[in-house]
């Protein structure tokens, strides 16, 4: 039995994977499983095999992007789901980990990249978020929410779930009319506009993306609320003023562990004495780690997903109460499934916009992310903070009651006009 045969026999035990190797030899691994089904792939050259063995994540991704790994039965999501379902985080098998040499190289790279200085932060943001507005319109919801949705029911539509996410967060913030709210990493403005519409608060959204800023400002002007909802191109480290509430959704992943302390200290300084903050971020279910090479190279340069222990160390000693922690386990898997399906449905448009390699990269990114939440060690954390222990009600009941009120009072918004 060859090295690749031993690797695949160990990695695939449930479900069936048929592999056609360069030269025409074919072999099937695993056993029938109704849930995981039967996937067939083909390697066009020996280099693709060597890359996959050295680093299953990056090697497989690049072979697929370059067309040297073909999916002949099922699609890339089926293949990645089969592989990760056989190596669930809870089981700790690690059979899909990169080689020791590859992990050592990644650790060195990560230690260099983690120093996400302000001059690099804007470039890193632009790499991902300044892509064509048309691309994001093709797979995001109508409000262009590019973060984990909240599925009260897995059967909910993406629009319903993203609307529920905003209501879920607003309820935790306990915002009152006229309060000043800061939205750190405001994206295309959907959360800021919602918070004003739903609560009557004045909201300031900040971003490092030129393209997102243009859209957010245009949306506020078109809604006639630009006197109450404003957007600025500024790094959080340079923000000044005092705010009753702070919200940050999907931005903390770009801060970098070396700057967690700076982030939380700055948030505390910006909060009023009775202020409240809500942080929504992707997180690791286990301990600290490194960003995988595929994500760092192609998707989120400078990005890092924190462990809960790293977040806690970031705010310890700053005299802010961590008043609530919620772990959303499968919500992002459902969100990404919707995004993936929409990208696949718009394949021709995306290929015409970029090229076939970009389309393959994007589907690998979404499919890989989905299975990482479904089978791997990724979750979403929502952490609530208050400077004063009396700033919020004694029990969590107010969150549920307010969320129901918000859901009754409003409906999902219409399509973003770029």
C-alpha cells in the first residue's frame, strides 16, 4: 500500500471516496454511509498528490483552484464535508493536519503576520472587502450582512436569519432612543442603519474599506437618516468621543492577538461610565492556534480566529464586566450553506467577473468554512461587556423580551443599492 493509500484509508472511514490517480489507477476508501454519500475525485498529476500530503488544506485548495484536482462525483463541498466529517473536532484525530514541517513554517509565518500594524490593517481589509460590490450582491442577503446569521429555525431564509441576528444583538445592547452607538467594523452599514431604525439611537459606523464606506454613506443619505447615522473611514485605534453603546460584528478576526489588549482598552475608553458593548466574532472551540495557510494567503491576510481564552486575556484587568457569553455553534454553518448555494447558482456571472480560478477559490473558501463550523473547531462567540455592574438588568430575561418586540416591530430590509 502506498503512502497516499495509507493516508486516505486512515482519513476516510465513513462514506465512500473514490480516487483516480495519475496514470489511471482508481481506488475507493471508506464504507457506505447514507449521510455522507459517495464522492469521486481525480488527480491529474503527481504534484497535486504531494501537495495534499504535505498540507491537506492548502495543497488540496491550490490543486482544486488550478484544475489539477477534479471532482467527478459530487462537488467540492461534498468532498470537504466527507473529509471533515471523518475527522470531527470532538474526536481529536488530527489525521488532516499538515506535516510537522508545514506546521513549523506556518507558525513562523503566523508570528510575523500577527503584528497587524495600522499601516497594514487597511491593506488587509481592502484585499477582501474592496472586491466588486456585484460579487457580494450575488450571494449575501438583501441587507448585505457579511457575518454569521441567527437561525431560530434552520429552515429560515437567509434574509430572515440575518434580520434575526440584528434583532438578537440589538436586544443584548439594551439601547434606548437618543443613545450614541459606535459600530466598529460597520461593513456596508446594515447594522448601523438597523439600530437607528429599530431603537432611535444615533449611530457612528467606522470602517477601513473605501468601497464599504461609499455604499454605507449612500444608504444613509437615501434613507434620509444621515443626520443620525454617519460613517467614517478611520482605524478604531484613532477614534475619539464617548458612546453609550459599542457593537462590533465580524471585525475582531482582523485585530490580531498582539492588539487584543489595545482593542479592549480603547473600547473601554470610548464607553460612557454606564456603557455596554457587544462583541460578535468567529472563535476557536479549543485553544490558541494559527491561521491556516489557505486563508492567510488567499482570503484574509492578517486575519486570525481567537480562542475564548485569548479574548478573555485581552480584557482581563481593564475593569470591564463580561456580563454575558453566548456560543453560536451551527449558525454560521447554516449561513455559509446559503452563501455557497448562491455562489454556485451564479457561477457564470462570477467567472465572467473574475475567472474560473477565482470562482474555484471562492467556492473552496465558503465550503471549507461551512464544514469547519459543521465538523471542525470553529464557533461564533457573542460577548457582552459593561463598565458598571448596574448598567444592565439583573437577569437575561430582558434580552428575550426585547428581541421578540424587535422582531414583531420590523421586517427584513430591501436590497442594498450600491
